[in-house]
C-alpha cells in the first residue's frame, strides 16, 4: 500500500518537474520571440545612424558571436550540471538571461549589445541542461514523447513572442526588452519555488575543465557506440535549418512578392504545423514505428519539404509544402530518445552539452553558406536558381538520412525500440 503511494507520488513529482521544464522553455522562447521584431530596428535607428547596411553587418556579427558563445558554453554548462545538479545550472541560466535582456534594454552604446549577445549565447546553452533534466526524470520509452512536448512548447512561444514584441514595439523599441526580462525572471522565480533536483548525488560526476570544451566533446561522443554518427546527423539537420532565418524573408519577398505580413503569416503556419506534429503526432508515430522510424521519417519528409520550397513556382505551392516540411518535427524527439539511452545518468549533461555545442557550430557556419548560395544563384550573369539554398538544405537532409540508415543497420536490433 505504502509502495503504491510512493510510486504515485514519484509519478506526480515527475509530471510537475516536466511541467516546469515545459513552462520554462515556453517562457524562454517567448521572451526571445518578443525581441525579434525590434532588435534590428533598434540597432539601425539608435546605433548606426539609420544605415541599413551598417546595421546588417552588426547583426551578422552578433549572430556569429551568439553561436560561438553557445558553441563554447554548452559543454561547460552540461558538465557543470553533471557535477552540481541540473537545478542550480538551469536557474542561473534563466536569471542570467533575464539580466542579459535588461542590459540590452538599457544599452547606451553598441558594445553593450555585443557583451549581451555573448551572455545570451552562454545562457541559451541552458537548453542543453533542460534536455538532460528531461532524460533524468523520464523513462527511456517515454522520452521521445516528452521531447516532442518540449518542441511544441517551443513552437507556441515562437508564434506568440513576435506578435507581442511587435505590439510592444509601437510603444518604444526598448519596451520589448523589458518585457522579455520580466518574462524570463518570472520563469526563473517559478523554478526557485517549484523545481526539484533531478540528478541523484550518487549519479553525479566530477567536473574537469579538460572535459568541458568543444574538442573533448567530440571525443566523448566518439567514445560511445553510435553517438558520434548520430550527432553528425543532428549537426547536418541543424545546419540545414539555418536556411530559414537566413533567406526565408528574402526568398518569399523576391520570388513571390509577399509583403512582410504575408511572410509573417507563412511563418506562423510553420509554427502551428510544428506544434501539431510535436504535440500530437510524435507519441503515435513513435508507438507505431519506433524512434529510428521517427528519425528517418523526419529526415526524409523534412528534406522533401525543403526541396518543395526550393522548386515551388508560386506562393501557394510554397504554402502547400509547409505541412510536409513540418514533419521534420518527428526527428528531434526520436533523436533524443535514441541518444539518451546510450549514456549513463552521470553523463546526460555532457551529452546534451556536446550536441548543443555542435548546434552552435552550425550557427557560425550555416548563415554565411546559405547567404552566399542564395546571392550567387540570383546574381546577374549566373544561372538563376532562386531556390538554391533550400535545395542545398534538402541535400544535407539526404546525406543525414543515408548516415542514419547506415547507423541503424549496424545498431543492435533492440536499441532504440520504443514501446507503443
């Protein structure tokens, strides 16, 4: 009888912990989305004397800086969470992000924004710790579904955040930064009172600086069966997805003559489809075809969506491809379900930090690659292929799918099986 009560309490505690992670991710992405509509205008109007060209250059520098900070910071935070627990690292990351938004809100000079983007890149690495937390409190057979819910929360925040930011921006370009700071602070304060620690003391690992760097992260991945090739698959997917923030708006406005509101509506449609896939379909799909099946389905259908984006001659064709593309949402939960099975509880932080670091590396390289690809194929005197960047992203998905198939063929038959 008492054992049943203890088991029920454990389940309720696990649900409460997962609920906090969902809320914190939602608030984190919501606050990020709030500043998206006003970040570029703030730089152009208040720091570069209205020069769009100079502002664009600085935005590129800030984006690269943010990705580099994530590349360096993710392994450090992941390793720290394996040593000191997930709770303190998560809370420090959230409070740090709130402080970062305040710095941007008050920034009197451009170098303040530069420092803020470095801090933001490091604190964004806290998402890796959140993933490790989920692995701690969720049974392996349920992780894919839970990671799908995380993705859905992310999608909701990304849809609502820019709408709030655009509305608040009418009252002043710095107002959304104060709102973002408040939202993040609320999430951190919520965690102070309700977030339990997920990593048992007996499962903690010593912290060593020589292990908490991006280079050693590759060695860590290589030391575990199948992790390095699976992480390479994820790196290719992360790289491919940078085509969206890099050339989506340019492509839609130049090829289809869409207005900013039409482009925003199309992005919102993408977000809604993502929420449906990760919030409603992941559990059913993983139950039917397992985590490997979800990974392969996400890679193939996401790549097909990119290809359809690239060849769509009219705007309606681009919109029709959006539900197909959104099925890439099956990949992330399946991928997380597979990799979290392959390390011990004391290594979940290093695992998530290593993969987040690779995602940061993608953020350093991919925008330049996609930007130059698009520019070259629409320039006078060159073959006119306006969808070239999307076709390149589709090619990266094809390579990722081939690698995943190879890894799956060599994996033990029971690895990554998911219970319906």
